[in-house]
């Protein structure tokens, strides 16, 4: 059996574990606390053996013997918490991956972002990600960088925001962004693990960058709810995080994962993704 060890066994890592062949792979991942329930739609019985780990603690023993390492913890002022404690010897891994963000590209005024674009982070969090990326690539690990846009999937989508009354259709002319279904993040990681190319950077996004209002409208139609009233961005009362999000507009190219990893997206756009989430939930709720 091979072992994948994950620093930060959250939403994306759980989706990856679900796609891995249980006859070939064991998955172990860290949590700050051992969870009693999952607030983002993945149950605690996911195929991940969880170990408690906090920044500043030595690496867990299992990480040394892992065949693959995945780093999925939001960085701090000094970069990635786990990479800051990277042991100098004894690491077995033949593949390592760091989950980053497309926020490192900054604002492109709706233009396309490719992996070879210069990074121009604007937010503090994006600056931290650039630092962590450089730290990851400078390490002795066989590292790959995966830049992710807005992530959605079961338990974390426009459908959930509408059900919970948290959806707001902000309208800012010309503003677009990319997104990706969590299952396609997992599929991309699996293909990279099967075909390592250390030092490579990959954008992971679907084929349909667009305004958020289009996504909310489709979700409302699926749920049989009124479409959210559109609110002009200039007149909206926004949190700091939302205001920061709308300060940047870009489209993310996924050409590299298709050309180099042979990735075929399971959910190439938000319509396919939301339809699948809605269909699965409906089937479960209607079952006896």
C-alpha cells in the first residue's frame, strides 16, 4: 500500500481521498482538532485517518514514510507552516503538491491568466501565498503547485447559500472570475501523482469564467426560488473580504492541465456542477 499524507485534511483533500483507489492508497491527514462533524458537506467517515497537528509541532511520523505529500494549510506571515518545519533528511515522498490560489495573479481586468504570467498579488493573503509557493519550489521536495480559483461542490455551493439566505447578486460590470468543482481538483491531483513533473505549476479551473450572478440565477432556477435581486456593487454594503474579491477580475486558463496531464473535466462549467449537486441531494432526500 502507498501512503498519501496531507497537511490540512480539509475539503479538497477529502475529495481527493474519495477518488483514490483504496486497494492502492491509504490517506492520512492532519487536523487542528479531531472533528466530530463536518461543516462543509463531507462526513467524518471519509477515507482519511486523521492525526492532530498544530503549527510548530514536529512532523508526524507518518509524513516521513509517505509516498506523496500534499500541503493544504493557509499560509502565515512566514509562509507554509509545515514547510517551515521540513525535515532535512528522511523524507521518502516521490511526489509533493502545494494547493495555492489564483489570487497570486492579481487583477487582470478580465484578462486570461496562464501559469507563466508574472505573479502580482494585491491582497495580503495572496502575498502570503506567493511566499509559500516560492518556499515550496525551493524545497528539496518533488514539488508541484496547483493554483485554485473559487472552489465549490457538495455542501459548498450557490445552492447552499440560497437555501441559507446568504446569497447576494452583486453586479459589477465587466467583473468575471473562475471556479472549479472540488471533484476536478481531485482528478487533477490524481493525474499529477501518476505523472510527476516536479517544479511544474498548474492552474485548476473549469471552462466557464463568468459573473457570479449567472451562477446564482441558475442555482435559484434549480431550487425553484426567485432569482436574487441584483444589487449594484457601488451601492452594496460589503465585508472587507467581499470587497477585496470584487477588486480583482480575471479568467483562468486550464489549457496546461488538459495538454500535459490529459485532464478531462467532469464538470466543465457551473451548470454541470450545480446540476449534479442538486440531483444528488434530491435523490438522497427522496430515498426511503
